[in-house]
């Protein structure tokens, strides 16, 4: 469960434990309901293909919400996250089967600030074997976290 | 059709209050699979110094996305929603969103740009309590893909 990392525990280059998330169609339906984003490209292949996508894609905000779990499960209190931003570079295509697709997220401390804040850069890839060779689905994925001393 | 440039700088009136509910937070935390107890258990949240359960970092999309609908659907803006993809998203938190908050959003159009045949619109949403306490600011960039030529 929650990691409870402290400022003294980290330095530039400290790796956060990576996570692999499986995303299925059921997850997209659940996220649509929870978020209120019912855009049919997230549940209808017909609509997705009509707008030039290979098929149903995950909500970018679902990928963003999954990716930050690398951080929320590393700190004692998720409220330590004072800033979080991403750029969505590639859609996460989710097949209509029981296996779904996999998103692999890793994080590294990129900067430390004297006031206890640290900058964490996240890498999120989809496809490939165990995260290797997958394509980046987020870039400039960055969180600023205020760690306890 | 390009977006109406005169929308840059436009600010929409504050949205009606959105009341953050414990069960909505739980539903959202389940949808992103984040197991942290501070989202679900009042005692666990209080132990971390919060007056009630807090929301996961990307939860504010629930009410900021809803707040932006007035702009997105404004016929004068000329945005074809079927061609929209989410480009960037960023949250800067003054404090975590928590159950019981009554939040209102003010949406401002920051920039409208054209790049490689696409229109790119960035909005800023300032979120405060109904008493005027700042809670967070969200930036969202939407890319309107150009018609195929």
C-alpha cells in the first residue's frame, strides 16, 4: 500500500516502482460512467472508425488517472501532489476481448527543490513486451510532489 | 472551418455549484483503480489531516469537463466535437478536493492557434469553493483535427 516516501529518501534519479495496468472495454465503460465522458469513440467501434481511429480508444483522462497511481502509491498522502500535467501523444486502442491492452508506467525523480518539492517525470507506454518496445502514449507527463521532510 | 479567434480571452460566468460527494469520489477512485484509503475511509483521511475523504488527482475532470461544455457547444465558436482529441491536461492544486466541497468553475479561453491544419484551443478553469476559497486550476488543450483534403 502507500509508500510513505520522505524528502530525505530521494535524490535526482530515484526510480518509482513501475506499474502495469490492464485496460479492457469494461474499464472504459466504468470510466465513462464515473467521469461523465460518454464520447462514443470510447465505446463504439463504428464511431471510432468513422472518425479515422483504428477502433475504440481509452479516455486520455483514464490513462492520466492510471499513470499517477505510480505516484499516489509511492507517497503517504495523495494530497502531496501539487501539480500534474500530461500531453496525450498516441491513443490507447482497446480491443473488444477479455485481455484488453496493457499500459506500463514508470517514474523517476527529475529535480529536487529546497522546499521539499520534487519533480517526477512519468513514462507511459502501450503495447510491446513488458513495456519494452511499446509506444509512448503520454509525453511531458510530470508531477510536482511536496514530500514530508 | 477555423475557430472564431474572438473567443480568446473570453470568460464564462461561474458554473452552478458542484457538490463533491463521498460516493462519487469512491466511484471515480474505483474507475481508475486507485486503492488509496484516503479516498474511501474518513478515518484514514483524518489521520492524514484532511477533514473528510479527498478525491484522486484527476477527479476534477468530472466538473471541469462539465464546465467547459458551454464553450464547446457554443455554436459561435464553431467547434466540431467529432473531430476533437484531447491534447494536453494539467492540474495545479491549491488544496485537494474533498467530500462536502461546493465548487464553482470559471472557464476562460486562453489561446486559439492553428498548426498543421489543426485548430488548438486552450482553456483555463479556475475552481473555487462557493465562499471564494481557491482549490485548483485546470488547463485543457483540445485539438480539432482539420478536414482531410
